[in-house]
C-alpha cells in the first residue's frame, strides 16, 4: 500500500495507492523538522540551553502495582489518579497558526526518567518556548502541561542534506537547541512538545516516555517506523519523491530508500500520524483508567525481553512497517509466553524495514528498498533483513498473514463513503453488551486500508471471523478482486495453540478513529458500539493469554473474499 496522510486537523485525509503499479504522487518540498532513539550521545554544543522551568505541581512516577478489573479492561489506580489532575486544551495548535515557521525533532523517539533528550529546532520567529504536554483524558481536555522552557532565541537552521542515491533527507547538520532532562514530573505516556514562536508560529515534536520497570497490562506501541516511512519532509519518503518516473511504475523510482529520524515530520503539524490514528485510543483508554505503559518500535527492538512483563501489546493506527528484530520479538513472546497482540489497524506488519545508526544515535535511519534485488544486503546478509516490497517478497518470503490472521488487500478510494462494519458470529464474547445480531452493521467504520481473509493464503487453522463487511468493488482498489461485485473487510481472532496468546485484527485503518465522539448532527455514529467492542477485547486480553478464557472457534470455512 501507499498512502499520504495530510493532517489539517486531528483527523487525517488519506490518499492511498496500492502497491500494484497504478499512480504517481507529487510531493512538495516542505521546510519543517523530526525525532528518535536512545542510548547514544548526540552532537553537543556549549551554547545549548537547558531551558528547564518546572511547573509548580510536581508529579512523581506512580507505582503500577494497584490494579483491578473494570468494564473496559484492567485498570490502574495511578492512571485513574493521573487523569483526575487538571487538564488543558492549550496543547492544541491555535487556529490560524503558522505551522511552517517553526519545526523540530528530538534525538530520541522514547526516553525514561533521568535521561536527557536533545531538541533541534529551526524557527523564523526571533524567540520561542517549548511546552511539554502529556496526552490523555484529563477531564476531557485531552492533555496536561508538565513542563515549559524558558524563552529561547530562534535561529533558522541550515538546509537539510539529501544523500544520493538513497534520497535520504537528514538534518543532522542542525545545531542542538535545547537539552531536556526527563525529570520525575514526566510520568510515562505519550507527549507532544509544542513549539511556540513569538510571531505566532507553532508545531509539535512527539516524544514517548517509558518506564522500563513497568509491569503494566497493556503496552501502547507508537508506530514511529510507519510515521517516518510516510514523512515527506525535504521532498522524499518511502512512497514518493521529487523527480520524474516512468508512468505506471510503482513504487516510484524517485522515492527514498532510506529515511532518517533526524528531521521533522512534515505532516500532522509535526506530530506525524499520532493525533489521527493513535491518540483517540489513548484518550479513551486513559479515560477508563486502563493499566498502560508506553513504547515505540525502537523500544521493542532494544528491550525484547521486557515484553514478558506485560499481558498485551497494542499495535496502533497504521502500523505497516516492521523490522525483523521487532517482528521476531513479538511473535516469539506470543508463541512462548502467551503475549496477546492487538492489531487495531489494517495493513499491519506489511512492509519490511531495518534500522541503521545515524550521526545522532542508534536506530535512527530506517531502510526499505522496496526491491530485494536493489538492497545492498541481497545475497550477502541475512535474507530476513533484506527489504523487499513486502514481508512476503523473496528472499524473506515471510508473509504476515499466518501471524496477523489475514492480509492487506487494498483500500477504499479517495472520496468513497465510509462503509459499514457487518457483524457475524454475534454470539462471540467480543459482542457482549452490544445487542448486535448476525448481519447487523455499525455505520461508517470501514475506511482507508482494509484487510481480508483469503482462504488460499496461509492462515491459522483455528481462525475465527467476527466481522465480514462487504465493500463495493467499484469504491476500492484491491489486489485480489477479479470482476466481483464486492470485496470484504474482515475482523479476525485466533489463539496460539501452544501458549494460548490471542491475536486480533480489526480489518480497517479506521477503528481507532471510530472511537472518537461523532460531531453533533451526524446521522449515524459508530463510537458507542466500537467502544463497547474495544472494551470487551481489552478486558479479555487483559486477564492473561486470551485463549484460556476465550479459545477461538474456527469458522473461516464459511467466508469468502469476493462475490
């Protein structure tokens, strides 16, 4: 799949291109900025300001031992108490703000208390400040101010470089602007660092704060690999780039083969895909006090053994890019330790990437040649590290469907109406309390990418299908339909026969967004039923290996992919 997410508000507008050779994208060069990894010394300067001005209210890292079941999952006292603290809507970008005039990135995608994060910021404003907001519920305000910097002098950083022939854009030539010490005020969670210039410029730098000692029930995994894969800052990402390519060829010849975390995100006002495809789940989960801890893709790679300290990992949004080390860690924890896995978005584990070091740290350059034969590792290194168009491409030849349960097959065309989620197997535990019957639907849930169960593809033998939603073939671009009237988005579940760890796939990229409260006057709103189903899922997955209490009942024989 290929898709450009343009965030004008918290909801992304999606333009999708299936990787089947159809289209070309023109991407403008945007002058903005980015984040990444840990345990590596950044470039330093004696002129870097600490800029630290703690807020009056001191919030210490809470203990996570006090947990209890709730209607929507396993709850933690510290999350409940955290979200009772005063919130603010000041984290939002002001209406009419100039988001192109200030941008930045961090030298880590995630950090723990007592670590230091270095920010690199370019500003057209003479001065600016940085505000750190922890994102959650907070009485409906959605965020809480944790820290703010002193006033800093704005500078316009050097133009970022473009490496040939990989077309990698890197801003590692920028001067460091601010060293942020992660104090005990920074409770684990997802943070937006809001950059506010003196002339009305505003943008974000995302940062995940994690707790390596956490034994929380649920790992929230921010899918920063996919954020970066779609980041067109400087004119290049894995799907498009500046330059002319032969018509009808996909992926485009002008695309990047390597992308760097040493640059700002050129979409989502600097927050990448966080607000559109991840934040609604975090807002909902923290509102219900769920026992969460926060990771990124790099956390999984660098600390795979810590997966066993948790019950469930939540793959958010549009989590299509996975590295070998990440995939091996999660699949092993599911098979050996009963770790439950939730894929909230479609096209999960589709693209095959690997990581390299940059001048600013380890795991800060993401590689995906999209063509096995062009990858310098082809024929030389581990075949499971060679980046083909998908994980199923040789020499890796390891398609995701046998683990995810189904496969990515396409997307709804731009402008197509959102489609209904159609219930099947309504007696299954996941529909408890919904009142849904077989054939009944939830309006407007299926949008953007969708996954389908394909009987001829490898799949778990005990696969259970919860939803089988027909989509008009005329509104979809898909890789398996051949003149049929409908294609399908499927919701699937199975448990590992050895460990009983459950694996769930929603079948749509729009599930998390459907948790959001609908705007007033909407003729049909999916959020109430989507929230109930999500609560049933997280409650079942929070109690331990899901197959112990909810063994999957194979029913895949009853469903087809097209008609």
